């Protein structure tokens, strides 16, 4: 009798772990496909004729990276649960594609990027907003996604190569406000918790940046109200 119980238990455990493996592979291939689809949609919509490879890696890091030498763009598993829509994934991919374009510009650009990383990060964020709009994604998703992802230690202070988080979201918002105001008029993210929280915490930062941007950008009028 004991032996039968043991056999049934073994069978149950084996079937169970096979199913879990299958489920994991299924999810991984689903994410891999999604990352490629969104990535290639951004490349095509923006007429980018440079080759870039998109991949998904089952690694816990809450991050996505663009590799300067291989031109590979990798989205790590840890970041995936933070995305509630393709627009949010598109925000992160667009930022990495913008870096990818700089990497394609050659050796001297890479040197310049190493010396003034903050400048190139800001440039990549703004370029990412343009690319999202061109590909039909809502650029407000970049504020929502970053508000969820950026760690506390990067919120008020610089850590590594990226600008201070609170500044970063404020200038992205002001860039959208100045260049694509229609996305903020009838905003589908108005009731989004993360967006509301950003509005609440960024008033001073936004005011400062708004003055700076006032003369810099002319709004694009042909964007449909969203
Ligand atoms: Zn970056």
C-alpha cells in the first residue's frame, strides 16, 4: 500500500513539475514575442534602418539595457510585472532604441556618451517620446512606467549614469506638454494611480522646466486628441 502511495506521489510530482516547466517556457516565449513585436513596431514606424535585436532574459533584474557593441536590446524578467500595457513596454524599449541609435553612430559618439551620460540620457528620453508618438503609443506611458520602476535611491539623487529620477519624469512631462499637448488634454491616464502620484509630487520640478522649454518647442498640431 505504501509503495502505491509513493508511486502516485512521484507521478503527481513529475507531472506537476513538467507542467510548471511548460508554463514557464510558454510565458517566456510569450514575453520574447511581445518584446520583439513592440521593438520592431517602433523601428518600422520611425523608419530606422539600423539592425537591432530584441530579447527577453529570465533574469531578476528590474531593468532593460542596450549593449553598445552587439546592439542587442535586452528586457529582463524582473521588469515585466511592472508593465500594465504595451505602451509602457514601448516606453522602455524606445529609450533603449534611442541609445542603440547613438551606438550605431560610431566610436566617437560612444566616447561622447561616456563623458556626458546625463546629456545623452535626457536626449534618449526625448527621442523615445517622439518614437512612441510615431509608432502610435501614448507617450504618457513613459511617465507611468518610470514612476513604477525607478528606485528610491535614484529619485532625488543621481546614481550611475542616469539623471535624478524626479527631474527625469518632470522633463519628460514638459516635453510632451510642449510638443504633443493633445496627449495631455483628454488624457487616458488621468485616473491612473501612478500618473496621479507623479502630478502630486512633481509640481515644483515641472514649473522650473516649463519656463526653460517655453521658447524651445513648437507644439505639433496634427496629433489627434486622446
Ligand atoms: Zn538610458
